[in-house]
C-alpha cells in the first residue's frame, strides 16, 4: 500500500534543475541526493495535491533535503537544509542553520 501512495523522486528533473549549481565545492545535485539517502522518504500530500518529500543523510541528520512535487509528479521546488537540528542544541555545539530553496526557471 505504501508503494502505491509514494511518488517517485524525479531524478532526471533534479539533474536538469541543478545542472552546474554548487553549494560550496559540492554540486547541488550531489548534496541533494545525500540529503535524500534515507529511504523511504518521508512525505505528505497537501490538500491541493502537491507532495512534499524530505529526507536526510545516514548518521548525519543535519544534512537534509526537501522536494515539492506538483499533482502531476513534476518538481516545483527543491531545498537543502543544513544544521537545523544542531541549531536547537546548547550553545557550546550550536551552529547557524541554513535553508536554501531552488526553483525551476519557468
């Protein structure tokens, strides 16, 4: 039943959207794939039919990725989140969270 409800992450669209973009020295595509490493991806379908999927890197929950898919399954947005978890820790290990959103060029 879970497989029937899951929308596959459109890898070809992800590659096309992120082509040539970097986060630091790493390609944006590689960074996003790293953040989607835990499978199955967590997802929620919104009332308007869009699906939000998110995941994180194994043993590194501070590296997270998010995708928003339209009702047709096509990418509407991608996001890379870093250190959201660590920003809630005591100040001795606290870091500044980062959340970057990437949209396809309409």
